[in-house]
């Protein structure tokens, strides 16, 4: 088999493999600036897998924070509580809608309090060591949703 044919075949297989098809994005990512002295915040938006294969996010990171994880809010014995979800499995062409009093990314152990107007960068890593970057706009503490830029 000529070298060019082999290379073309390899590139075609690479292009249609599930790894190459993965595309995870955070749309309309937003958070509120935390009150003074609070070292945590919740991130909202739509987490979407625009690829053709299920993607499993195994690690979330934010520089200057101890932890980032997915939480859901559940009713337990008459009280609203947060429960950790791990890993985060995203089916193809589906969205995980994160909103107040629902699923959200919880950031804990912030070294400094982000202020309204800043942009936070979340690094998400899959079980296959793929990396995706999510941008999150910090809104005023009174915000009820994402504000137009």
C-alpha cells in the first residue's frame, strides 16, 4: 500500500473516531459575585455535548479554587440539600441545564472573590484525557441570570 494511501486512511479513521468527534461546551456560563468572606460560588449555564459519542467529565478545575464539582439540589426530609454527582456523563446532542435550585457547578475554596465583570476559566477533563475550556461570566450578586455582554 502506498504511503499516501495509508496516511489518508489513517487520517480518515482519526477524523471519524469518537475522540475526534467530542465537543463539549458551556453555553451562557454565569455566576454571581459571592458576598464578602464567602469562598464558594455556584456556576450555571447549559453544558452541551455536540459530539457523536457520550463524554464523561472526570475532573473540573478552576485556578485559585480548591474544588469544582457538579451538585444537584434535592429535597431530603423537608430540607433542600446539595448532592455531589460524579462523574458527569453527557450524552450526544443533549444539554445539562444548570440553574439556581437545580444542578450547578459548585466551586469551593476560592483564594479570592471574583467581582462582577470578571471571566472565570474552568478546565474540564474527560476520562479519555480530552480537555475542554468553559468560560463563566461573573455577574453582580443580585443577578437572576446571565446578562448580555
